[in-house]
């Protein structure tokens, strides 16, 4: 909500880790573009890009301080509907640079979901992986059960050189 700043996320994560006697946790932010700024940061922001840069840097610090992974869900720009590369993240730049792993979830590009199917065919495009492979992981997604079943993997196609 409008009160859930980076500081709030850090406090909640630390409290949950303490309650569970754990040294790590998973932090998920849904969704990056509406994460509110801390009051002390509001004067530093001149544009939406500045706002996202500041938030991504702050989340990176949280991940390091807590030695915990952070998943930040971001919207994508319209170009991302057709092309799955690092430029798809809305107000990107810092997202592209700072993320250890960047993924884009989309409808399957290789096949159509059959009419009246209880599932949807989705592709998880791993477009950046600082410490591993990139590629496409294909899924059947069953929305009524919130279940993903992996159906295959492919290497990402090469981006055209301009």
C-alpha cells in the first residue's frame, strides 16, 4: 500500500526472520513502479526513471544487508510485447544493470493454447542470468489451481545486431 516503503519492507523482513529464527528470507515486491518513496527520498526524484533507479538501488542494498533474494515485479514497456530483451523493463536502466536475473513471463510464442483449455501456455524468458544460463522455460499454467507445470526448455534466440 502507500505506506509500504523500502524501510517498511526491511523492518517486516527482519521481524519475520527473527520470529522464524532464520538468517535469510525471500522478499517479493509487487509491483516496482508503484512502490512508494521514503519521505527523505521524495525531494531527490525528478522523473519516473529517477524513482525506479532509486528504488532498485535500495532493494539491492536490502538484499545485501539481509543476505536474502529480492524478487521485484516490474511492468514492461510496449516494445516488450514483441521483443524479449533487457530493454523491455519500463523505466529500465538500473533494472537492466542491477538485476542478477531478469525474466519476462509471456504467452507462448511457439504454440497456441487450445480453445476451451483449462490451462494457458506461457514462456518464462530468462533474458539475464549473471551466474548461469539464459533461455526459455515453457509452462502450462492452470489458473484455477495457480499451478505451473514445466513442459520444456529452449535457448534464447540470438538478438539481431544493429
